[in-house]
């Protein structure tokens, strides 16, 4: 029995549909299963990661947990992992590329909490596998309002190329790991997951245009404009750390890995395929 957390989210939602297709035994966690809109046939269970005791019913009889961490700090991790370890023996954690590795300059809050959750999991006694994806293709949904209204994407650095990954491919790896037996070599593995190729931000905008059948142009923002935009949702120290991470990405490309294909037997989907799947969001 697998417990899927984040089951109503981008990656967890795909984990749910792929486990359903395979006929695997699983439960889907949501804070409010009544409004979660999970597919028919899915056993939806209530639970809140900020209230570890609320997880007990969902964990009863579960041997594997797919963990999505929804917070910006790792503060709640010890209590949550303690609860999970009372029931399950295996955990697959949705982490990020670079967790526990970035040390150059100020480290952004997201890398910090994933690094800390990974360290806590390593100490939990559970058999663990870390999925360490690069940026999600779905982050470009943040451009959707500008694309819908004006056919434009305004952002930093149109030449910045990243191997963005489709949420379905992350889920396919999670499902493979969780449905394989315990001796398949996934315990203690850190899988760095990427899309098939680097694609620049300007090319991403054009691919969205192709998907919706209208041209979309990329307009370069200045650093000062981007900083101002981010200050609306991050403190100045967080903005500095994110800027440092972006400067690092611009200075040296993120790697492209074969891990999705090695584990699932299928090449990861291109950004164009992702844009076609999500065209309705940009129309
Ligand atoms: N975006 C990227 O580029 C990127 C890259 C690498 C890693 N990541 C990591 O991926 C994770 C997010 O995955 P995602 O995008 O698939 O998620 P998402 O679409 O943002 O959905 C968030 C999920 O978390 C659940 N949730 C929120 N608060 C909760 C709580 N207190 N207790 C239990 N569940 C809660 C929500 O479920 P309910 O509302 O139904 O309860 C929902 O299913 C984050 O840890 C992020 O750092 C993101």
C-alpha cells in the first residue's frame, strides 16, 4: 500500500493517475478530500502535514510514502518523519536538483529546506529514494496571464537555457520506484531528473505560441524589474539568494541526464510536448 501526499498537486496528481492505470494499491492524501476532485476509484484520505497526528489513519497499513513537502521550512519534518517511520518502511521524496550541494553564495530558501528534509530522511531509518528534478516546465504557467492578455512573456534572460521537465516524467519515475520490489537498487538512490534537452526561455515562449496557434514573443526584463517583482512575495534576503541561483544557471548550464529514460524505458517529454498538453492554460 502506497500513500501519495501532494495528491492534488502537479506531480502527485500524475502519480495518482499513473498508479490508478497500473491498478496499484494506494491512497491519496489531501487536507480536504471532499473538494480534492480526485479521479473516481481513488481512495482519498484526509491528513495535514502540519498536524502529524492527523496522518495516522492515512498511514495505517501503508508501507511506502510518496512525500511532497509543501512548506518553505523543514521545521515540521522531524515530527512528520517520525509518524511515517512508525508505519512505513520506504519513502520516495520529491526533492530538487542541487539539494545538499549548493554552497556558493547565499543559498535560496527552497534549496535550504529540501536539503534539510533530505538530511532528516537520511536519519529516519526509512529506506529512502530522493527524486531531484530540475525546474518544472509547469513553472512557465506563471507566464499564462501575460500570454493570454498580450501574447508576450516578460522575464529575465531570454537566452537562459534549462532542461525543464514535464511533471508526468517525474511521476513516471516515482511510480517505477514505488512499484518495484525492495531489492531493485532504489534504496539510497538520488535520481537527478531532467527533460531531454536545454531550451532557452525565448524558445519556451515560442513553443507556447506554437501550442496555442498564436505568436508569443519574449521581452527581456531588467534585473531591477525582476527584483522588484520578486520582492512582492520574498524577503530581500530570499530575493538575493534566488538571484544568486539564477546567476549560477546563466553562468553554467544545468546538466541533462538520461535517468528518466533509464528508469522508465521512455525518453522524457520535450517542452513542446508539455506546452501542447497545457495549451488550454495559455489560450
Ligand atoms: N517547481 C519547480 O521547479 C520544482 C523543482 C523541484 C522541486 N520542486 C518541489 O516540488 C514540490 C511541489 O510539488 P507540486 O508542484 O507537484 O505541488 P503543487 O502542485 O504546488 O501542490 C501542492 C500539494 O501539496 C498539498 N499540501 C499543501 N499543504 C499541505 C499540508 N499542510 N498538508 C498536506 N498536504 C498539503 C496540496 O494538497 P491539498 O491542498 O489537497 O491538501 C497539493 O496537493 C515542492 O516541494 C517544490 O519545492 C519544485
